[in-house]
């Protein structure tokens, strides 16, 4: 096989993978339209005062969540990048966990810390101040900042890591003061990542489901995503659900389009936390301020994990661990997560290798450029589609073909796999792109193709980030509640769904214990899988 044939195979496989993902998403919506024969009346929905209030609250909470997450992430990212202490890498690892933590568990932890009977409220009451009210907009904002501020901080740290070493050397040789370094070196890098990070956080907050479902506190704090779920689960009004979803898709697509027009990747790159070598002068005052910022940020992110641990240990963990329902739900979650993560990694890797093949094609023209942009866009468009709508469409189709209960796990696996793709692409993509820039031309000149190129060029570059990506996708799927909330039943129960059931029956002690079990399994899975893929030596660095 020559390099040209290899490149064509990669491009074709990537296009097929992207079409499968988009076909699953768009096909679910189309199936729902055809199966129910109910076209959405978007104009009528926009004329409904209640829908307008939902739209207004969706925009308000997403805008404020994005603003607070980004504003807090910028000084935290700067402080982390400047910091020179051994614990920097574990902190960056900690900042990855909120996105992988089951959202339901995170919401319970936020209630434990910030709720009316939480730790912060107790401290305020001790000082004679009023207690906090976590249900409603305030609780949603706190939870969104907890989940998205560390994500934005990692994106900004990755942007700072991409600053050429020559700039740091020059700033050190010129002995530039800290403010000058910020203005001439750090801020330009942050500014390039700012639109993409803000757009990603905004889209995640617009499509937020579990947080709003748990912390919304009533109709006044309902988002479009929750309204879609209510229209399908309780009213079974597919026309209204699709109409609300269409409004949400247009809304998030406009944000995505504006990001592309700005010339920025809407999801950026996560990076793996590699230490960057800086040569700028140290300042004791700045070092002290940076240390305080890192400490506050770490405490904010770590406190919910501590709350999960404390409240979970107070439950009867021994009884829960031996409960047949818990064991069966855990096994179901592991099977679903493993299948979804494997499928997602395969599809994402095919798309990424196609993108790199298009970048280094021997005939770079408008068609190849359009294909590359199309593949890059396809992995981001996943973020604008409601998984509830997608799952409902395929569920209705499979109901006419096979046993509906037997089809539910396949729908959940496929939905979780596609929804994890944007994150996998953003974890693995930068490493593969860097490897292609460094060795791509040499590999083509040597005639490396097929399995030889994969073994000597692609796999060494992807191995470590792919381990992180697989672990991340596994954790996302293991703790997902979006798809299972619609299709869960007595015969198909995952741990998050069982936790939701125990919360609904006011068994708070069991819920706390299950939250701890769910969080521990998630963290262990991430560490075990990443170490197994990346190797003991690499995972421990």
C-alpha cells in the first residue's frame, strides 16, 4: 500500500465515522417526526409566554454561568501556569474530574456544601448571616461553575502551554516585569482561547439537564433541555419536544457559528498537563497571590468531593455494596460505559486521522479544505443536539422492529458514544496534530502507510492522550443520566438511575451512599484505564 492509497482510506473511514455520528443524531430527530406525524410549530411555541420564559431563563443561566466560569478560570489558569511546585500536575488532574464526575453526584455534593443545611450555610448562620438557598438560579450557577470553571481553566492552561519557548526566553532575558509579561505574552495566548472556551461552556450550560432537573426547584427555573424531557416523558408531545429542541439547536448553533467566524476552535484542546518551562522573573508578591488563587480554586473544586466522601461514609455502605439491585445496576453501568467509550474512541480516532490526512494531502484544494472543516465541525455539532430527542426518536423506531426493553441499552450506548466524541477529539486531536507536524512529511517520504504508519507515527502520539480520552469517555457514560432518564425501567437500571430513584423515594442515606460508590467507581475507572493504556511509567509521571 502506498501513502496516497493510505491517505484515501483514512479520509474515507473518517467521513464514514462522521456520517454515522451525524446520521444517528439527525436520524433520531427525523424518525421522531415521521413516527409521530407531528411537525413542530416553532412560531406558536415562541408566542407562548411560558416558552418565552423558559428561553429567557435558559439564556440567563447559561450566560451568567459562562461569565462566572471564564472570569474565575483566567486568574486560576495563570496562577497554575506560573506555579512551580510538585503538586501542580495532580491539581490539573483534579480539575479534569468534575467533567467526568456523574452530574447527579456533583449536584448532590453542591447541595451538601452550599445548600440551606450545608456547610457554607452553617458558617453563615454562625456569623449571624442568612442561610443560602441553593434551589433555583443560585444553585444552578454554583453547580455550573463547579463543573465548567475547571474545564475552562484547563483550556486556558493548554493555550499558555502552546506559547513558543522563545517568547519565555526573551521575556527572561529582558527581565520583563509581571504586568508586561501578562500584556505581551500571556494575554495574547489567553485571548485566542477565550472565544472557544466561552462558547463551549455556554453550549454545555444551555444543554444542561441533570443540574437543572435536580436544582431547578420548579417551573420558574426550567431550561429548554428539561422542557424537552418533560414534553416526552410526562406529556408525550413529540411535536412540542421537537419544537423546543429546534429552538435550542438554533440557539447553540448560532453560538457555534460565531465561534467559527472568529476563527477559533469551539472546544480548544485539553492538553495533558505537561510542565511548561518559563524564564520570566519570579516575584514574591505575585507568587503569594498565585498560591492563594490556586488554593481557593482547589478548595472550591475539591470540597464537593470531600462532601461526597463524608456523607457517603455515614451511610450503610456494607449493606449497599451487598444489595443485589446495586450490584446489578453497577454491572449494567459498566457494560454500557465500556461499550459506549469503545465505540466513541474508535469513531473519534477515525475522524482525527482523516483530518490529518486532509491536512497533509498532496493536492490541497477547496474540496479537501471543505472536507476537513466539515469533519472538524461535525464533532462540535454533537454539542447542540439534545440526547433526549435523539434517544426518543430511535426508541420509537426500534419499538416497531423489536422488543422495546431489549432495544433500550443499544440506544443508550449509541447516544453516550456520540455525545462523548467532542471531548475525545479535543483531548487526542492536539497530540496527533503535533505529531503530524513533526513527523508527517518524513513518514510520507519514507513511504510509511497502513499499519506501519499507525504503529510508528500515530499510535506513539495518541497512546497517552487516548488513554485519558478513553477513561474520560468511560466516566462520562458511566455517570450519565440524560439518556437513561428517559428509557430507564425496572429491567434496565444503571447506578445513576438507581440513585435518582432512591432520591425520589426520599431515601437520602441510601442516596448519599450510592453517590459515594458512584464517584469512587468513576475515579478508579479513570485511573485504572488510563494507567493500563498509557503504561505504568507514563501514567505516574
